[in-house]
C-alpha cells in the first residue's frame, strides 16, 4: 500500500499522541503505516495546518514535562547502585559501588534535562539574572567607562 502522504486529522492526532508518550518523530515515522518524516515536517510548515502545528507543539511540551518527571524517578532509583563483590572462587565478600549504573543514570538525567530545557526553555531553561548594582542611564554608563577603552579611538 505505501506510506500515507495525505494529511488527515486522525493521523495527526496519532502522531501527537505518540510524541506526548515520549516517542520521537523519527521513531514514529519508521512505522510503515505512518508518513515519512519529511511529510510530517512539510505538514508542520504548511500555514493551512496551523491547528496541527499547535497540537504538535503542545505534544512536545508534554514530552518535556514527562522527561522532567522521569528525572526524579531516575535519581531516586538506587536499585542497581550496588553489586555483590566476589572473590576468585565466586564467594560473596561484600558490596561495591556499581559505577557503570551510576554513570548511566547520570547520563539519562543529563540528557532528559537538556531535552526539557530545549523543548520548554521558559519553564526548564537556565534563568539569566541581570547583574546586580547596574543602575543609571546610558549617558552615565558611558561616562563611567570613559577612558577605559584602551586601544579604541579616543580611548587612550
């Protein structure tokens, strides 16, 4: 039959539901009953499909919130943090930290945090605070830096 290329509301809803359930567009478009990724991207660029674009954006925001929920779960899960330490004959002699599992958890947390920051920067992005103590008008600021522009014209 081939991949669908014609936009339908049902197909659009299915794509948005799967994205909200933490599935990537790439993964969704690998399915034979789904459109190619380029088709979906062209739908998103089409001005006549603004409702789909809005729904898609909402699904991506829900995806970001899901990743943030997972951050706490991953951080709190310590089930593989320790492994049995065995001697040469296979007897358990104690416990040791499972560095590989801990590093994997750190990577999972960092990746989800980064994606959430990019998908929903106003909510999860780094906050930029203005520098404290900077006051005055532009003329005052220019006066304060006068003579401190070594190497620039009229700067000394």
